[in-house]
């Protein structure tokens, strides 16, 4: 494939990788306006994000399998189109229920993209350039997360909440059109094979119970859902082992140490990091009394460092052991989490920024090399499944991370407004959460170290 085609493919996949996280971080600034427009309560408001998250998580693996059978380009373009159309329709929505339903359909489009984008990227680039390409793509994701709150807030303030949906819809349709003419192959290594519908249903049911259970912690029914979800996932694995053409070949875990340990490391990484921005946002605004804009500027420090380090981390993984780089990143994250345990109501804001930058450095050093290990450890016929696995680990880890943070706040603060009288209780939940995250991250560092091959 010509160089221009590789660069064009990287551009269109990078654009799709920008749109989804940008929308995810930017829409939070639009929620108050949307809630006011449609008189939505807190629970209904939360479903604007939750419906999208759950739909994306449940459908990634089935869509990745279908893409392997019928063509990854076809599903990638379809995913961009669905994402674009549903966002455009959200801008015309006349009720909160319509927005929630359209956000779920938007998650369907994202699942099509997540299950194919990384698979297409590693198919286009040779292994010696793969880490660089993954690093650039990962840097785009972090730039989107960093810029989303700023531009989302600006669009909402000056042009209304509808403008965000219209812009995302327009850019998605442009990306879909560009992908049609740029991507020259379909990459369908499983063409003609059977689709496992029963396995897809079992997988979706188990993962739904697991993710929804995490989001409902610490309610007693949440534990029932989590146990049911774990039983469903185990049952899914046993069922898939009996099939010749499963929707997800779980043997790539049992017979591939690099893939299984790297996927586990990704799950642990997101489980102990995703809740950091949430807790730090509450800390900076409630305990330190900062305005949302000021708190946002402080939190951007982490995302900007992640963006820069992931860019160069991907290139380093082409020349050095990517497992070693990812393990070093996890170790830095552990140090950062331990340091956050000792943050108090009077800790210097300069020190807070430095800790967030350290955190961003560790996350950036982990993410691109770890993705390189995952995608390089499987054959071409498993690229779609590997890509979907990465997305599933990310979303499941994020749900667990928020579940832990919500549980500790509920235990120490309760379902109350965080006032000055409750700052001490909040700080206790703050410290306990970071202790849990630090222990989990240390275990993840130990697990990740098993991948490192010593010469």
C-alpha cells in the first residue's frame, strides 16, 4: 500500500477516534441546558450518558465478529454514518426520551467503529511502524478528551446545546465519506463463516449485568447484578469453547500469554484511573472552592501530558520492548495514586498539578505500548476481536472505577450535597478510594511485569 494511503487511513481513523471521546467529554457541559429544556431529573439525565456507554459495550464484540465476516471497512463506514445521523437527530429532539434513545443508537455506531478502527489501523501499517501509528491515534484520543470540555462549553454557551450535536453529526458524515474513498480493502478474514447469535446474546446479557451493577453500587441489588454478570461471562466462555466458529474465540486468552496479560493490564489500568478525574473535579470545586473553569484548566494538565507522552510512547514501542514500557507506565501510575492518598484540603495547587502531570505521564507511557502488544500478539484474522477486546476492557474498567468512587462517597457522605460541613467526610472517601486504586494498580504492575522478556 502506498504511503499516501497509509497516511490517509491514519487520518480518517484518527478523526473517528477524535469524535467519540470529544463528544463524551463535551456533552457533560451541555447536560444542564438539556435537562432544563426537557425538565429531566438527575436519574434521567444520567441515562443520556449511560445509554450510550452500555450500548457501545454490549455490541462491540458481536459487531467485530460480523465485520470480520463481511468486511471491516463496511462496518467502519456504517458506524460513522450511524454515529453522525443519530447526533444530527439529537439536535432536533423534542424530548429527553428521544435523546436517550438516540444516544443508545449512537452507541451502536460507536460499537461498529471501536470493533474495527484499530484492526484496520494495524492492517494498514507494517509492524515496524505500528507503534508510531497507534501512538498518534492514542494522542488524538487524549487531545479530544482534553479539548472537549473547553469547546463543548463554548459551543453550548454561545450557540446552544444543539450546536454540539450538529457539529459532531456533520464531522462524522464527512469522515464516513472520506473513509469510502480512502480505505481500499474490506479486510474480511472470516468471510463465509457462521455468526454465533446465541453466544452474542449470552455475552450481552452478562456484560450488561456487570456494567449496570457497577454503576448502581453500593445498592444491594448491584451485587446481585454483578454476580449474575460474572456467572454470565463465565457461562459465555464455556459455551464458546464448544463452538468451531464462536462470536469470540476465548482460546486467544488461554493460548496467548501476551494478549491475556495485556488485556488484563488494560482492564486494571482503567479500573484504577478513570475515577481520578471525577474525584479531583469534586475535590477542586467543593473542597478548594474553585470555579469550574479553573478546575478544568488544572485537570487539563493530565490530559495534555497523556497526549504528548502517548505520541512518543508509541514510537518508543517500535524500538524497545513495549511490555517493559507499559509496565513502567503502570509503576508511575501506582506512585501517583499513592501520592494522591496524602492530598489534604490545604495541599498546594502546584503540587496537585505536578501529581496530575505525573499521572498523565504514566498513563501515556502505558496506553500506546500496551495497545501495540495486544494488536501485535494475534494473527490478522483476530484483529477485529482484539480491537473489540480493548474497547470492552476500557468500558468495563471505567464502570468499575466509577462504581468504587460512588460506593465510597455513598458510604462516607451519603446522597447529600457536599457542603463545608461534609468536607472531612468527603476527604475520607477520597483517601479510601485512592488507597483501593493504588493497591489495584500495584497488582496490575506486578501482573504486567510477567510479560517482560528478559534477555
